[in-house]
C-alpha cells in the first residue's frame, strides 16, 4: 500500500489534507494524525472492519482496547452511559487535553473498539489538526498510538513513517508533538476513580479536583506492576536498558564503571550531568529543571539509540517535578524494571 503523506502546520490545519483524510476515514481506511501527546493511528470508530485494520497494522494484541477521540463532552455522550459528575469537572479542567476518561459504553460502538469490554476510554485531543479531522469526518475516531506494538510511541511524523509506512492509507505530519507522552488514563467506572496510566496530566493535579482518586499503577514507579491490565510489552528500545537511581554524582560514577565494562554502551542523561560521562554514546534527554523537555524527548531518545548501534543503555533515574511519574513509568517499562538503586 502506498501511504499518502500530508504536511500540515499544527496550528493551521491543511484543509486539503483534512478533506482527503476525512474521506479516507469514512471509506474505512487508516490515517495517522498528530495530537498534543503522541501521534494516533485513527479509524472510524463506528466501522468495525476499519477498526480491525488498526490491530493488524500495529501488530497489536486483540484484547487491548482503543481510546475514542471526540470533539467535546456533547459528542462523547452519544457513545457512553453513566457520566458521573466528577467527569464534568475533569472535562472542564482538562479537555481538550491529555486525559482519557473511562466510562460505561453505549451499544452504538462496535465491540472491537473496546476489545469486548463494556467500558470505553474517551478523550478530546488538544491539537487543531486532530480536532479538524474529527470535525471533517463527523464520527468519533478510535486511535491508539501510531507505532508498531512494543516500540516507543511516535512523537514526530517521521517516527510514524518508520513504523507504519506502507501499512496505512495516510499520515498527516505536523512535526513534533507538544507533550511527547501519552494521555493519563482514569477509570471513572469504579469508586473511587482510579488512574490506570500516568501521563500528560500528573496525578497530583487530578487529586486537587478528585480527593479520593487512587493510583491503579504501581505506587512506586520502579516497582514491577502486578495488575493484569499492564501486561503488554512497552516502549522498548532494541537493546537492554538499566536505570540507575541515587545522588547524581554517584549515579554518574556507577554508570561510568558499568559503561567501561561494556563494548558499545549508550548513556541517557540530563543536560546538567552530561559532562560527567567521558565515554559511550551519550544522549541528553533534557534539563532536570524542565520536566516538559525530558517528557518531550524521551521516546525520541529511545528511537535514536536504535540507530546508534549500542548494545546496552544505562539511564539515569530522572527525579523531576510534574511529568516525573509518567517519565519514570515509561523508562522503567522500557528497561523491563532493571533498576540499580544506589
Ligand atoms: O495520548 C494518548 O492516549 C494516545 C493518543 C493517540 O490519544 N493514545 C494512546 O493509545 O496512547 P494507546 O492505545 O497506545 O493506549 C491506550 C491505553 C492502553 O493502555 C489501553 O489498555 C488503555 O488505554 N485503555 C483503553 N481503553 C480502556 C478501557 N476501556 N479500560 C481500560 N483501559 C483502557
Ligand atoms: Mg500505545
């Protein structure tokens, strides 16, 4: 299949691209599109055959449900039942934005969208191109991250092309995503509400509005989760990865010792500690004082290591504010929970 590539300014959607891609979606095709978190691989959520193609293109396990992308709560209401008051409060605070809320689904959605579950995750993306696309086809769009299953989520159009070129009908490329980590997923069908995946909205902000909200992911992100929903392999660079936690100077000392015993080590570090590493293929993920920068570059660094031909990656543990929990969740999953705690 020949994948059509459209380029669009993120703030001013390319109208021709939106027209053509809306038509592709309505005809049952797949379109990758930018959101503020990561690129999504979209299909018309009301067309079961189209949604099945998403699982095939990504190599995604059939039992992993998809997020429904809509324009606003009004549109969401057509596809869910039982919207608790807390959802209105969270939507007011965080939509459009990186928060996916799980509701009971209505009968309108085909089962394949939710992998047979009776609940559905819904979000309103905060990206003019994504919103223009939903408006253009006027149906909800089912979209997981637009990567091959198990690979890092795509934060740039070029990442989508690396993984899915030739397997999907079209991609709208708007360059780098603003946040670079996926949405926070919160389950509102249980009491109290539970955060199933840390993401673009930190738990600390949700708990300002929902006092009794709980963490459904490991309390300490470095602990391997036991819950069945977390069973899928995730985000991995091709080489093994080890995370080292402790005082930054001790961490650098330990990583240098480990790196000197490896033949082609990669090192993932902060801007502030970059000069502490004399050898190895170093990548700076961003400043410890700018959590947004680290979140925005993490997945790209994973992909870069694949190109650098390293045989092992040593990463610092990034103790950062705001996006810290989501960043370390992704990093620990990528490492398979290989942690050295000094
Ligand atoms: O930021 C994002 O969320 C991106 C963009 C494209 O919107 N999407 C994304 O989708 O990351 P995906 O499929 O890669 O991750 C969705 C996560 C998965 O862990 C899935 O298991 C969970 O949300 N999920 C979806 N529906 C669910 C449901 N009904 N119950 C429990 N978990 C659900
Ligand atoms: Mg994904």
